C-alpha cells in the first residue's frame, strides 16, 4: 500500500504506548509511520525515542504542546506516499482497518475517507462519528464544483 501513517497527539498521553502497539498489531508491516510528538511527558518521549532508534517510526518532536492540526501539517510535510492517514495517539484498531480505508478511497476516487469512529470503553461499542460529506467550493466564486466528496464504510 502506498500509505504513510501520521500519528498525532491530543490532550492526553496515557494511551500512547498501548495505541501504538495496537497499531502495529493491526496494520500491515513496513509502512512508513511519522509520529508527531508535542509536549509529551518524559516516559512517552523515551518510548518514542526508542521506537525511532529501532527504525519503527520517524519521530518529529516539538517541545511545546501544539494543536492537532499543526501536528498534522508537520507530519504531512514529510509524507512521500499517495495517501496520508492521520490518527490520534489514543486509537484502538481492528484488523483490516487500513485496507478498508484505502479500498474505499480507491473505489470512490475520494480525496478524503473518514472511518467509523467509536468512543469510550470497551472499544467499538459507542459510535462517535459515522462518515459524512464534504464539499469543495471555488474560493473566488463560492460555487460548488460538480463533484461531491463523500466517503463512508
């Protein structure tokens, strides 16, 4: 797959290690992973530093807390693949998650794909978000182009 995974951190760090281990367990091997680490505690920094030394991630460290969108922009700047997948540091994954997202993007020729997102514990029980629609508009005229970006699986 022509995919780079960009992991960004939200306002909590307690699930960073568990989420990353789950990512590795449920994702195809040898995909590039860029981990944008902003303001994490020393224990998370040490964990990420070791992953970087082992070659499992490209570690992008920022010493202050930055917004998720700033972190995504830093990660996206380093992506060299067709697809960039943005995930937070507290995600729990299922087998085949990435293959289904790439398949959806390919089948629909989508510019963006949003997965079913759940929240709470136990995982995969309470739906937080289930797809959506996004419209692209001409910045000068405000007119809607003929294509509608819509992806959901």
